[in-house]
């Protein structure tokens, strides 16, 4: 019985013993707890919820002495709003029905202050008859504060994501508006021969319009992903054909910058089941990323291989490389290396974030490897050869509605 009278070192000390137990209480607590629980508050209740036993721990936690609470309802521990809902009665009723009642809620101290209580109430039976209840609880306010902090962080994060989606949608809309007139004007100039003496300028104009279109579509796709509206349309295609299409689509830009762009493909056709438009988008983004970040005279290779379950596409460049501390962040939205330090130029940092999301929709992975600045980089996409079971695919009719 020694531990029942042991005072918590943190509680107020005086000459009075604030433990109050009858013989039956002591026998029950010894049987149920094996004298091992010392820190939680321990309260005994009769069948009506009146307090019949009060431990030193309960005094330390609440400030109520045994003389102040014995014979009174345990409802005094509950907040006014919880008393109005008779949660003290509900707690005992639950314990009777299922053998225990685990609860986390606000409780009151003698001075009226509140603490977040975490505990359990269970019935005490003797000869098959319920003789009362034991309520054990402890102060978990620090855990509640941490949980509330995490909830606030989650709410703030959700708010920021929503605001970002609106921002992206607005930006995409504003950029889209002038693109079609620019494309039309370029087409008319070329047809009328207005730039016949400046064909190089016309090519640059077309190339930059194409780049802007791709940027806008990336913005739209990131918005669709944030809203959960992007779905995949799976078809079987030959991987080599897909890789060659990507390389040819990017060759003009690479040539204009004085880069060597090569595809290293297997002579044996590799059939894969993917959304070809989305995988094409992924690889174009990776190749354009390599072109953007590789100085003139550099080289870029796109190579592929497959194992029994997945295919892999590697995009390697001889560019400026990526700092070790930046590598874990390159797939995050709006992440950009310092333009002055890497000669990489400014950008929104959307392409690689979109790459990761589309690859994830295919239940695949994308990784980056770089030995550091000035040593190039390599991105590796790994996607299942066949459509994974249980993966979603948009109806064929929705495929026509893609931006």
C-alpha cells in the first residue's frame, strides 16, 4: 500500500495525507493494478458516480483534497458543457457495456483551469456484481497542444494549396489568352512572306510560342492534379517509338542551342501499357529540362531498358549538375536552383513537379542523381510495364476534353 500514499514530487506538499481509501478500495486497486501505477490520478466511484476513493495523484493533478471530493459526484471534474451533455454518466454507461471507457476530454481543476485528460474508466466487480468504478486519468495537455498545432499546420497547408491552385488556374488562363492570336499572326506572316528575309527570327518566334504553350499546359495540368481531376487513358504502345518521338520533338531546340541529343534504344521492341500522352509529357519535360540546364556544346542522352515488371527511361546530360542539398527538393513545386550560380536561368519550377505527379499516377517513381555542380545529372523514370491492377483510367470520352 506504500505507493498509494506516495506523494508526487510535483504536487503541493503539506502534513496531511490526501489519500482516502477504504479496505475494499485498497484490495481492488491492488488486484487490478498490481501496485505498478503511480503517476496517474486514480478515483473510485460508486454505482451512482459519487467519489468513494481519491488518490494522492488525483490531488496533485486537480488540486482537490480527498476531504473536498469524497461523497461528491465525479461530474465536478467535467466542464459545464460536458456536464450538460451528461458525459460523466455516458462514461460509466460505456464502461458497463463494453468493460472499459477510454476518453480524452477537458477536465477541471479546483481553481477552474482546464487540462486535457487522457484516461480510462472500468467497472469493479465483486462476486459477479458491479460494486462501482475506477477512473484513471493523466494530464495530456502537452499532447493536445501539439495535436492542435499539427491541425493548424494542416489547415494552413490546405489553404495554401487551394490558393496555389487558384493562382495557377488564373495564371494559365491569362497566359492562354494571347497565345492563339500570336500563333495566328505567326502563321499569317509566314504565309504572306512578311518574314521571308528573317526566317531565323520566324523559327525563334515559333519555338518560343511552342515553349509558352507547353508551360501553360503544365500549369493547367498541375491545377487538374491538385483538384484530383487528372486521370489516365491506358493504351499499349512500343516504348522505342515513344522515346524516338520525344527526342525528335526536342531536337530543334537542342540544335538551336548547339547540343547533341541522342537516343539509345533497344533493337527489340518493348510493348508497354501506359497513357502515352502523359508519358510523352514526362519525357519531354525531362529532355527540355536537360536542354535548358546544359551549356552549348554539351550532350544529352535518352536511353531505355526494362526488367520483368518495369521499364526505365534515363535522361542524362553533361550540364551544370545539381547541388546535393537541392536534389531532394527538385521535384517540389516552385523549386529552382540559383540562376546566377548554375547558369540555369529563371523559371517557375513546375516541370519536374508535374513529372513526379504523372509518374506517381502510373504507380511509378522518378529519381535524380548528380555528383554535384559541373558534373551533369541523370533522371530515371521507372514505370510498370503493364497497367497496375486497380488503377483508375478515365473514360474514353473524357480523353477528348484534355486541355
